[in-house]
């Protein structure tokens, strides 16, 4: 029994395969257009007359509504008896045949049938065909209410959509007219046809580098085709780096490479590129410690990957002059030996950040070793190997300190001055001497005390003082002589004072001796 059932099943499969194979033909693909019925697949029958059938089966979509529609010209003589006109359709298995009588739309002079196939292959075994020079017959997917007019059958191999590509340089963009001049639509006779732009993302854009699309459409013989054009805008121009002005940097004010980059200009046809984004490929400048010309190699890159490099020269220069060190002024008394130029210069020196120690010279000298009281100006100068010059002006104060000398014996000093004199003792003694001369003084202070820490060393020491008298500031000095006697260990202390104060046209001076125990 099982063998019998297997044999029957095998026979059924063989028959079914044969039926399916017999349905396969040149129309085994769905058409490109709306019309499923190719007149090339229709032959006129002798019996019944003025009827036709399909030669090969037609591939359709199962369980989808279809409509077969004719106009009255195609029906020909059948229009005289439309109630009797029918269509017979056969489906895959060969036994499912059904006959549909035409439904007539007299207003539009159209007749049709609607049906829903259950398989993917159908044969139109009988359909009216009453005219030899009429072609308006159409099988389409949908019901009659979807009918929009007759269109020709378009074979599955027909090209319905064309594609193209136009590359563009961002710096040489094409206009719409230039783009359309590259595309021509022609009818079946080779005649040029106007076409419509139904989609355009290029024209309204900023046309920055990227992809855009245009779609053109043209209809001929009720068949509509499209042309899809891809537009690729490319940025092929590299950025530009420029140096507005030569880069010279004082060695003493050396900056880093990020500040050097900020002195450059970077431009690009598409992107805005900041100088801070420049890449450093080479750098001989950063480690430089001496004057000279060095370089940095910078690279700019835009969003399209275009790159540009530029070698930027950087010159380290010496613009800073030497620094002259020394006192702003020099005090001298008329009793002092005048200073020579060499002695004055010995008090000053100059250093340069590049050359190190450099010479100092006198360029202007009013002093000229004078012994007359007054303020005298001297100009000093120093220069380095880069010819950077530094000038400095100093003043030499020559102070009058000559006057009468008072002498006292040892007994007087012993009675009035202590063995060791402190700053306060010297100030008190000095004020007392001024009072003896009829000079009132205030704010007596010591500017410099050479005697301090030398009380027991034989020698002469000066104490410089400043005081106010009659609203004027005066300066003076006291000389303390420490003398060691032969017979005794104590020192003799001699004190003299000179004042810049003039009293009744005479210079007043003090000289005091003190025997030191």
C-alpha cells in the first residue's frame, strides 16, 4: 500500500512539474510598466472568429486583483453584441478555467473584466479581438476604478531608469544649465525631448563638498522613464599658509611655537582653519639658545584631507642692550682728591644677555676733576656686538667742606667726650658744636659711619651726617682720628667736623682731639 501511495505521489509531482514547466516561457518575469499583456504574446484564433489567446502564460501575483480592459475600437464588431462577449482564463493546474462576461462602460466606450488569480501563472484562453488596427487592450494590477488610461506593454528587460555621475571641483561648480547640457532625452525616432526636473538637492544647497542628487523624468508613448544623476562635489584645493611679516624674536624674549603659529595666516577655499590647529613636523627653534636663524615646519589639513606644508624661518636676534651697574651718584668733598675717569669707570660695570661682560665708557663729562662745589653730570655708555647701546647718566656731587679749625687740648676733650663714642654720642657732640657756632639744627642723622667697629684701630674715619637748618637740608662729615700713644696703651681720638653751612659768609669747621684710654 505504501509503495502504491509513493508511486501515485511521484506521478503527481511529475505531472505538476510538467505543467509548471509548460507554463514557463519568455513572459516569466513581471513587466516594467503597468500593462501585463504583450500583444506579441497574442495570436488570433480561427474558431471562434474574432477571438484570440495568449501564446505563453503570463506571470502574475497570486491573490491580487487584476483588470483586463478593452476599448471599443479593439472590440470591433463585438460592440454590437456586448452582452454575449466573454473572456476565458486558465490558471496553473489546467483545470481551473473560468469565464467572465464583459462589463461595459458605455460613457467611456470601454469594456472590462475583474478577477483574482490564485496562482502565479495564467493563460488567457479566449478574449475578444475584433479589430486589426487597434491596440488599446491592457491587463493591469488593480480594479477598474484604478484605470488611468491605456499604456503599452513594457518588457521586463526594458531600462526604465538611468543613472549617471558628475564629479565637480568645489572651485569650479556647474550651473543647472551646464549640468543639463550633458544629458539628452530622445524619443523612439531619435528626436531630442524636453524633460522635467522632479528632484534636486544640489541647486538649493550651499554646494559644499559632498553628494547631491538630481532626478529627471520624461514621458514618450505613455511610457515614463527617469534619469538619476549623482553629483559629487570634491575639494581638491589644499589650504594655504603664509607669513605676513618676517618672524624675528629677541633672544631675551623668546616665545614658544604656539605663539609663532599665531603669527601665520591660514586660508582654505572651504574650511576655516585656525592657526592653533597647525601641526609641527620639524622644529629647530625650540631648543635654540643663541642668536641665528632657525625654522619650524608646519602642516595645515582641511576636512577633505588636502594638506600643505610650509617651512617658517624664525630668526633669534639680540635687541637688548647691556645693563650698566653702579651708583646713581658719587659724593666728593672739595678736600678730596679729584677722581680720574679711570677711577670713575672702575665703579661701574656692564653685562649683556648675549655677550656677557662688556665695556663701559664715558661719552659726556662736565665734572672733569673739578674741586669746586656743585653737581656735575657724566654720561656712561655700553654696547654689545649687535650694536645695542645703553646710556646712563650719573651725577657727581662736589661738597664744600673747608672752613676754620678749632683745636682743644686733651683735658677739654677728656671732660666732654666719652672714651668710645656711639652714634648717639656723635650726633649729640655734632649738634653741640653747631650750637656753639650759632647754628640751630634738627633731624640730625648719620648717613655713613666708618668709625663704627674701628674704635680701637689706629686710623682716620669719617662719619657722614645730614641735618636741617633754617628749612634747608645740609650735609656734613666728622673725622675721627684714633692715635695710639707710645707710653700708654690707650688711643688718641681726634675728631673734626666739616659743615656745608655758611655762617655770615664764613665757613665753619670743627676739629677736636680726644685722648683714648
